[in-house]
């Protein structure tokens, strides 16, 4: 499968790793939208949030544990945002489930 995030997860494409374990990897986004902008992905290929179900949702819970850990490590004590764009209208450009962890600035709401 020609998936750029699968290649990052396997180490085939090098990246700046922020966190890694057997289930997930987190790395800096190449197009940062905030002073801290980390992508957290499952190593298993899941195309988007729309494909989450009973059999694969445990990794999503784990990703949120990792997001909280990274936020603490990065000193985002003032707050942070976690976003997963799902599908065309949300602007998903990489079709491998990923969560954007962003912090270090103020955010507006609703997001544009
Ligand atoms: P989204 O638009 O929600 O699908 O977000 C995809 C993000 O992935 C976007 O912010 C840019 C980032 N990205 C795309 N290709 C690469 C890559 O090869 N390496 C890294 N580190 N980030 C990438």
C-alpha cells in the first residue's frame, strides 16, 4: 500500500519522532500550524475516523493518553487542541488516521 504515514511508521521515511511505542508513533508536522504541532498516528493502517469500530478503537484511547503525555512534556499547560480531519469536506489530505496535537498559541472557535 502506498501510504506515506505507513512508511513513516515503519521507518522507511525518516521523520522527527516525538514519541514511539509498539502501537503508535508521534512526529512533527511538516506544515506546522502552531509552535507545537505533532501528528499522532496508529502504526496499523486505519484510513480515517470513519473506520473506527469496536475492533480497533483501543488504539484511539491510547493515542489520547499519548497526546496528554506529549502535551505535558511540551509544557502546554495553558491548553492545546487535538483535531482529526475526516474526509474531503474536513480537509483530510493523508488517508491514514492521524490526530493533530497543537499548542503554544491561542485558537479560535469554531475552527474555520
Ligand atoms: P490532514 O490535512 O488533516 O490530512 O493532515 C495531514 C498533515 O500531514 C498535514 O498537516 C501535513 C502533514 N504531512 C504530510 N506529509 C507529511 C510527511 O511526509 N511528514 C510529516 N512529518 N508530515 C506530513
